[in-house]
C-alpha cells in the first residue's frame, strides 16, 4: 500500500519499486514537512487568539508545563517564547524553590504552591478559578520585594489557560 501526503501529494516512505506506482492501493497521511507547517500555523493562530487578551495569559499542559503565552504574558515574565515553552511553571515564573536540586513540583514547598494547585485542580475537575491570590517565592528575582498575583484558570481541552489578573509588589 502506498501512502500519499494529503497536503502536498508527495509519497510518504516511498517503496522505490515501479509496481508500487501501478495498481497498488493508496492511503493518505501527512508528511513531516507538511505536519510542521500545519502545527506552526495552529500555534500562530493560538498566539493570535491569546494576544487578544490584555492580561498576561499562559497555556499550561497536564504536566504543569507552559505550552505558550501571549505577548502580555511574555512581557510580564520578561522572557521570550522559546525560554518558556515546555518549561515547568515554577521555572517560568522564577520560583525560588524551583531552583533547588529537586526542581519545580518536587520540593516540600510545592505542595502549598497556589499556582500549581489551582492549575492542577482546574485540570482535574474542570472547575475554573477566578482571581485567586498567590504569593510565589521570587526573592532571587525581586530581592526583598514580595509579589502577589491574582490568577484565574479555565480548562480548555487538555490544557489550562492561566491568566494573571493583577500583580502587586509589597
């Protein structure tokens, strides 16, 4: 059986034999080059959608890894998309405890992390949370200043949209 890319019509995994071209049944799939184009287009569309929100928004997966963020989110974090995509939330936010040898999500302190717990609850139950106060330990970034976030979450498919509604230094 021949496999043809439904997008570009090129043969996928060509057999190299002339008999494969004549009379052999054909099935369709997608070649690696077209798959990259489709995924790139979808990611761009997701970012375009997220950029419509004036507040910082991050999309987080079931492992509490950041998939992407809107421009306001990147600006709030002071990072570029390549620095956050696929990274754990604590590493993205710059949590003091994520810097420990155990890493984000694996220290005793992570059990009380409001951001992590809110995201995982939304993933598990589908319940949205609105303007939840979170006080992450970001001292290595902020010095002695403490930060309070008000965060909201919403489940979308297998991901969570994490919106930062407010940031207050105190």
